[in-house]
């Protein structure tokens, strides 16, 4: 099953490395679907219903490559 992770670019500059959303153990926070990502982010002030809306906030979703 695919898993998804969330990242942004440091300082909003895509030439910088990716900063991933981590759990309390400093491990990648993994989600079952992009919708689950948006549900998680909503109470944290990021209101989005599509990946395009997330990108407007400087947030991207990608498949976790360790499951590919």
C-alpha cells in the first residue's frame, strides 16, 4: 500500500532541501492518502481540499519511496 509524506522547502526556496513533517520520534509522518494529509493539516491552520491548494501554502505531498 502506498504511503504519503509531506514536505516544504526551507525558506520557500525550491533550491533548498526538503523539510519533511516528522512525528514526535523525529521519524517521517506517513499518511494513507492525500486526503488524510489535508485532514491532519486542517486543525493546524492549513485549509486545503486539493494538492494544488496545499502547494499555494508551500506544502507538497509525495509518495514515501521506502514503500515503492
